[in-house]
C-alpha cells in the first residue's frame, strides 16, 4: 500500500462504531488504573477520595452552569455526556494529585511519562465516548477537519454562467465529473440584516455540464449548537448526494447549507426578533441570492427546506409560515415547538410576553389554523429518541389534518448524526421526485 493509501486508511478510522466506543472505554479504564495504582495507603485514604470529590464537584458545577445559567442548548444534555466529563475530570484530578502532591512521581521520567500519557488517554477516550452520543465526527479525518469530498472555489471557471435547459431536455455528456463538489459562499443579509456565517453549497455533477440542467434546490439547516459544515461531516451529505447522482446520470438537487442560527451556540428560534431576523434571512435573502447567483429551477415547487433537530424545527416553521417559498420540507428529529427550554421562557424572552406572536410562529398552532393542500414533507425520527419522537408524531398528525401530503419515517437510533445521515439517504429519492427529478 502506498504512503497516501496508508494515510487515508488511518484518517478513515471509525470513531463512533460499537467497537470503537468499546476500545475507548477499555483505554479509559486502563488509564485510570495507572493513575490510581500506588503502594501507599495514604494515597487511597486521602488522595483518591479527594480527586473523586473534586471531579464530581466540578461536574456538578458544569451541570449547573450549562443547564441553569448559560443554557446554550434548548434541551438538557444526556447524562452520559456529563458522566464522561466526570471521568475526564477524575483523570486530571488524579494526575494533579500525583504530580503536585507526590512530587517524587514526577521526578522519575518513566513514571511521569506514564502518568501524563494515561491522563491524556482517559481525556481522549472520554471525548470519543461523548462524540459517539451524537456521531458528529465519525472518523479521525473528520476530527482533524480534513474533507473527503471535492471542493471548488466559487470563482472557479467551471461555475460560470452556462446555457441552461430543462431537466427533461438535458442529457449527460461523456465528460461529466464522477462527483459533485462543495463550494463556500457568503450569502448577504440584504433585507434581514441577519449576521450569518459563511454558507456551503453542494453542486451535483450535472451542474458542471454545458448546457446545464435547471436543477431543484434544497436549503438544508444544521442543529443548535451547530454550523453549516455539520451536514458535510456528520451528515455525510456529499457522499449521499454523489451516490444518488451516480445512479441518476449526474442529476441531484443543488443543496444550500445556509446558516440558520448566526453562531455555534446562538438560538434565534428561526423567527424575526431581537435575537436576529433569521426567518427573513432564510425565506427572503437566501432564495434571492441563490436565484441571482446559481443557475437553478426558480419554480417554488422545485424548492425545499430541511434540517436536523433545531434545523428540522426551523424547516417546519418556514414551511408553515412561507409555504409560497418552501412548499416541501424535511423535518429530521425536530422539536415539538420552537423553544428556549420551556414555553413560558420562550414567549417572555423572544416574543416580549406576546403569546399570539408565538402562535404565529409555532407550526402546531399554524397547522391547526390553516390549510396547506399544496405542501408536502417528510418527518424522520429515531425509534429510541425518547425526547423528540412523541412531538414529531404529533406534528405528523397535525400536518395531515391541515391537508399536507406528509409521511413519517422511523429509523433505528437516537438523536444523532448517524440517524440524520441515514434519514437523508432514505428520503432523497422521494424528495428528488417531489422536486421534479423523476424516478
């Protein structure tokens, strides 16, 4: 095997499979044993209990700050996350005790090296187990930020304006690229003034032909916390779209990974408020930029919006508030309603105490009040997602009652990128057909 092949093999090591998580657990145990083992009774009587107390105390403080003070997430973090945080803190506490209290340990190079390596091993293993909860970084390559898909600059000559034809009149040329490509763009908030981060755009192989088919558009949103890149890494979007295109003569939707939050931990609730005009940005600025800068099908029936978790909630909000822009949607594990943690706090902090303003932006209320005979959507949720599944099922029923053509896909798994990546692959044929790409 070549050096490049070996490097790619190492970088492609899976980090979130059951085997990988088992290895992380074993390494954590080994690391803790090395940090714990000493011949002196005083260490076990005083040092170890103190280290455990410090680790648990710091973890409790972290829980309090995250869940009660900072509150960067709309929902409580799983206890497994805090459990592995406690394990990492215990390793650091044990190392501190061995390093600073028992100075003889750090004076012996071999012992000192073993202690530091063990602590680092435990911390890395804990991080690996936390990553496995969400499957956000499935490989070592993803952790290092090394992409495994083709990228092009938005100034690349292959993206310049070309002749266009309808999808039905287009045929694939012999020199069509084997894969699509991802480019980075800044979508200005001309109308909304929303402070959005840089977007990513997936362009399928057919986009690189001349003439160019007028392809449909999917605006796809990440969760909160999150960024537009999440669908490229944990969501496996390029490989999923490339695989679909390979079976359909290079045809697939153009996918715009727009920023729906404005920051990693920001939560503007996908509405226009003092937190930012996220709704106008996604419903006005983004479509306008796409139509002005990309050669796509401008018929609204060829447009869809989708997302995961917060992004799924946002997608349904846009589908119910602006069905003229997005008559088709994908809701992957979305919340039962837009929230900052609970309804009272949401109405107070975002809508100034105006419950009716909240209702005008809440899909459940809108579905109860209005009819959407021209809208269609797919809901996806994990069978083991105890926090979101019931809300998704209720929204499916409400959408059907409102005249939407919707279906529910329940897949094995929880609230993780593994499920969302599988959901995108599962729903892509339906979505493409709905947007006009045929069978």
